């Protein structure tokens, strides 16, 4: 976007604040493109340790991600914006309802990318009209290190769980950015208020934090249920519980959430049918039903097969034997990913004799090596348990 200059920085900033709030953003702040000098070193260390897992795009975009000016050399100011998506109840309460599935708070309604990007574009257009020059908008759609930039701008600080924490909104903030060639006065960075608190680290079911302020995505439930394309590693399945898309534990545990308000943006308020869906209902979704049910939702992007894989893990952890028939039906699913997860779920729900009889019928006819390995591993675990 480009327009003729019209406003001085001292009048432009109040205008940005007013327009941002009119568009539904909870808070806005400004920083410079050179405000995150440690980002390169920290990102390099995480990549070197393999903490990014299979997210190869993090390494491929390293140079642009580590420095905003490499991404866009003309940028002079970075406007960081945040929108509150706080839940109206503590999401941790759902984890005890084993017949229900837990979907991360951020994914219980419309895809935030669509909501925020449209409003960023509207605001950016107004900035360009007033200030002239160029603007670019980003909302998790380009190699931008939004959390360090938000901390540098003063929207909050990166907590020990690596997410942004705000004294006003806790851990429930979506971030977006506007890069501009306009020179704007930078705000003061927020200081770290975590202190000695370890709540976010200690609550993690899979020990995904090797140290404070460091996350190993390979152990993170959000990564395992969303980014991971294969079967979920056996070592994490029990710990996942009934979390079928993402995880809110480290966010929800943060004491600063006591100051957070529920989301006011209607499109971010949880749909009633996504607050605590029945596992049995989700197991029945074929591809068409999945796409229809999650139309407009970020859940849709992982596809039906990976989603049902996750639901089957939750089914296996439920202890609910009424789920045996729908899990049994999925042994005939066209997707090997689904069939493999169904094997594990049934190994957890069925008695020894029934499961062994089922394996005799099914294992020999299975064409996929990974699914046969699931049968062998499940039978091996049962033998170990019986001989222990």
C-alpha cells in the first residue's frame, strides 16, 4: 500500500491507538525493527538443539525471521497489536471429563488469522493514507518473530512458557503486526514479571520445557496434535489425555490470568458445540462431515485423518468401553494413520482376550507396516503387563 504523506508522527500515533481499538484490538504498541538483537542467537540455539521438530520452515526462513529488516529492508517502525481471546471459564476443568474432548481455547470458533488480518489491512490502509510510504501486515503468515517484537514494544513479556504474558490480559492474546516506513516513537519494553513462579513449567504433562524460557516442540502437545503428521509417539499418548487439538495447560496455569477478561470479539467466543464435544461424536466424522463441522475453524487445516488420530488417543485414555464399537469400525478406515491410532485405542479399552482375538483377525490382513507395528507393540505391552 502506498499513499501521500499527511500526518506527523506525534499526531499519527494517537490516531493509530484510536483506530486499533475501534477495530477490536485490545492493545497496541510500537517498536523498532532492530529491537530484538537476541532473537537470532536464541532461534539458532533452538534449531541447533532440534527443538523445532519437523517444522523445517523455521530453519528455511531463519535469516528473515531473525531480523525484521532482512524480511523488509525499508521498514522503519513495527506496530504490534494484540486481541484478547480469553475464555469465560478455566479450560483445565475440561481435562477431568474423560468422555469429552478438549480443543484449545483459540480454536473454538473462527480462525483468528482471518479475523485479525482483515482488520490489520484496514488499519494499515488508514496509516498509509495519513503517513504516506508503505505498509505490510503480518499475522503468523510470514517469518516474523511476533512474541519478541511484542515484548520489545511493551505489550507484555515472554514468560517461562515462551508465550507472551500481559499484566492486563494474562496469556490470552493473539498477535499481529504492521510494518511501516513511517518513523514512529517507540514504546518502552515490558519487564519480566515471572519472578520465581514455575506454574507453567510444572503443569506441562509432557515435560516440554527443558529449561525456563525454552520449549522443545517435539514434546509439546500442541505440536504433537497439530504439526506432527505421523502417529503420535507412544511415550506421549497417555499424557495427552483428552486434548485433541492443542493444549492450554501452560497458558491457563499462569497466575497473571486472574486479571484477564473473557474475549469480547464475537467471532472469538467459543462455539457451544466446541466447548466440550463428545468423543463418540467426533469419532464418527468422515471427511465431508469433518469439513462441514469445522468450516471456518483453524482445526480444519490439519485434515480429518490427523484429527481423528487425535480423537482416538483421547478415546483410548477415556476408559469408556462404550467407545469400543466406533474405534473398532475405524480399523477399516482408508487412512493408515487412523487405523494405527485405532489399534492403540482398542488396546487400552478392550480386555486381554478380546484384544488378542481381534488382533488375530486383523493384523495378518493389514497392508501398512506402521499399523502392523502398532499391533505388535500393543500385544507386546500386554504380554509385559501380564508377566510383570
